[in-house]
């Protein structure tokens, strides 16, 4: 029956990838896939396991007097809690961005970006995404960058190119920072890497992973010439635009600081940041600049209504389906089998990077922690951090940033495969080669 869950998982993923061909919204496929996987797990009374943070599988049935059925219920609640952390983080980040947009804060950034040259704009946005992702995280970064993109690039046909390349930049930026990606944070908290050595060894490969695709893309016809801006009424900023933009950015940056200070989950920091921005939004409401008709609708409740609820439900379905697969022990066993079949650890880690384009990289990294017993800052951990973080760029569904961009801009899976995946692959291979060379020279 384990194979049936795997089959349902991949059939569900197939329907997500051919969303536009079959005319079935990907959120439907994701939610249906998740429910079916857990239903099979429950009705077949399969054994469920948890991957410990130190590696290894822990049987859950032994913990309960009721046996396996009660263990499955407990695992579902456990994974739902983990998924909820991500969803509440996502809701908080999206709402803050919408509040800034409601106060026309991004008009300030729009005016700061003077260039209309497509190539120069690509590099400016890419560099911002790369470093911003290292400072906060790749998911929040892509939400902010796409919101800015909508102000700068009005035509969707051009915007999806920028958005897709920004996924590569954001994932590469998160790979060299201990707080930039959930997998680097896992390795950091597990004592496998130190912040200083992670940055020392991974920053150059991450830069190459970002620069190589952008350099090649710069030569493409789509990025030649200037952006054509349709004639529209000029949107003037409010007096509250700059204060709210500043408060919103500082509130988002505060999230990793909150986590480091209080050792609480990031979503709590994001919810506190949302409460702070919400408070100042009400305090600085530009009543004198609003028309009588606009005053009743100018509220955070409107901003909440504008967030991508379908994207949030899509996340829910994807993550719960992956959790069902993880609970059977399939992902851990896959990683273990890989180590036995392939003798070279560098190749194993690269394969894990490719696998992270399809499967959530959190259980893969958790399994890798159990597979390898090397000490802190061993070369293998730096390579795992890079590979798991940047390998997700190979497919648009391979990372949280990619899934968010897919939902926000309705980017087609096969369009991404055709136009972006090969660029991401070249960046991934270039970064991997440099990382292996650095480790060989300096070890």
C-alpha cells in the first residue's frame, strides 16, 4: 500500500504540472492528492514513522496504547502543526506586503528604480533578491519582489520571465545564509554547520548559481531594449507611504532576529510583525488624502482580502501530501538506498539536490543528517546546504519561493521547464563544481 501512496502522490503532481492542459486548477489536485494519501495511510493501517532531527526513523505506534490508528492520527496532527507554521508565516508576510501596497509604499521603490532598460532592471532586481533572501528568507523575498515587479513590469508576458529568474536568485541567496532557507536553518540548529563557515564556503558557489543564469538570460531577446509602459494615470504616494514601507521592511527583517533572540518559531515573529504593521497602518491612515468613497474601504481587512488564498490552499495540499509520503518512511529509505547504490558522496548530494526539485527538501535534509556522521563544518554539510537550497530552482514546484511565484503569477509548469529549468541547471552545476573545488583546495 506504500506504493499506492507514492502512485497517488506522483499522479497528483502530474495533474498539477498539466493544469492548463486538463483545465483543472492545481489547488484542486493538491488538496485531493493530500486527502487521498492520508486516507490510504489510515484505512490500510500502515506503520508511520517520524524522521528525528538527529537522523533515523522513529516508529510512532510504540508511543500509543491504541496502536497504529492512534499513531496515524497523531502524525497527521503533528504534520498539520508544521504545515500551519508555514501557512501562518505566509499569511503574515503576504498581508504585510499588501498593507505596504495599500499605502502605496511600493510607489517609493518604483520611483527609485529609474532604469527602463530590461537587462539592467533584471540585474538590479536579481541582486536585491539575492541579498534580501539571505537576510530574511526566500519565500518572503519572492512575495516582495513579485509585488514590486507588478509595479515596474505591467505586461504579464514579460513579468513571468523576471519572476522566474528571481526564483533562482532568491533560492541561491538563501543557500549561503543560516536564516535564508529552512534547510540551512535545520543544519545550523542541528550543529552541522556554523554561520561563519557556511558563508565562507557557500557564498561564492551561490553567487555563481545566481550569476550564470542571469548572464545567459541577459543575452536573450526578451531582455533586449526598454520596457514599454502603457499610458496610465500616475499614482501619487501618500504621506504614509514612506513610513509604512520603512516599518514594513523593518518588521520583516525583525523576524529572524526574533527567532534568534527567543528561540521561538519564525511564524510567531511574523505574526508579531503583522500586528505591529497593522497598528501603524491604522495610526497613519491617510484620511485627508482619501476621497469620501475610499475611506470606508481603506483598511487592513481589504488587504487581507487581496492575499492569494488559492496559493495558501495549494501550499496546504502539497505539504500535507509530502508529509504523508514522509510518514511512511519512503523518503528516508530513498536517501539511505541512494547512499548504498552510489559510492561517491558528492554525487549522492547532487542527486538529493535534483530530488529536492520534486520532493520537499526538509525531509530529504533530515534524512541526510541521519545518513552522514561527519562533524561540524565538514564539506558534506556545506554541499547539502547548497544542493538542497538551490536544487529546488530546477522546477517551479521545487521550492517554497517557486510555489509562491507559481500561485501569484499563474506561471505554467511546462513553460518554466522549457524556458527556465535549463538556466537553473547550468547555475546549479556551476555552483556545485566551484563548491567541490573550494572544499578540495582549502580542506
